[in-house]
C-alpha cells in the first residue's frame, strides 16, 4: 500500500497546530484506511531547508501540487 504525502507550510506554526495536524491525519487513516504522511513545517523552517539545499526541499519543489 502506498501513502499520501502531505506538506503543509504555515506562517508562525505553533506546536499545537503541528500536533493537531498529526491527530487529523490519524483520524483520516482510521476513517478511510489510507496511510497519510503529514510533514508540517513553519514557513521559516521551510525557507531554511531551501537555503541549505536539503533534499526534502528539492523533492517538495519538484513534486508539489499547490492548493
């Protein structure tokens, strides 16, 4: 079974928002039997990943579908 990778970039992300997102993903996995892999990151951290040329940032840029 493959998973659904979801990247969410939030300005001013709080730890509570990141935790809530993980809970929502868990609820969706239970309800729909779909494996969801959330990656929730602050806009500041995402900029840092891009600046440092991290692989995850390059893969997100390559594969993204902006909503």
